[in-house]
C-alpha cells in the first residue's frame, strides 16, 4: 500500500512538473509570436494602418481623459462625504 501511495505521489509531482514546463514553453512561444507580429505591424505604414493607429490613439486619449474626470469626481465626492461625516 505504501508503495502505491509513493508511486501516486511521484506521478502527481511528475505530472505537475511536466505541465509547468509545457506552460512555460507555450508562454515563451506566445511572447515570441507577439513580438514578431508587433514588429510586422510597426513596419506597415499603409494608409489603413496609419489611420487605424490614429483612431486607436485618439480613443485611448479619450478614455484617459474620461478616467481622469471620473477620478476627480470620486475625489470630490470623498471630500464632501468626509466633510459631512466630520460635521456629523
């Protein structure tokens, strides 16, 4: 019985190690492919690619602006809430 338990434990350890190695390998491949595709995309200077970059940059700026406004409103609300609670 003890032998079977040890074998099962060793099997689980071996399986976990193998899964970890495979996951690491897959992650490295994905990172490599991402970098290669990114490099190809950066080389594309076609009108469509440049327009797409411009629209995405504009959208990101808009989102950042909205996030800043929301953060400001949240901070204002926190201050007001704090004032009301301290006056109590």
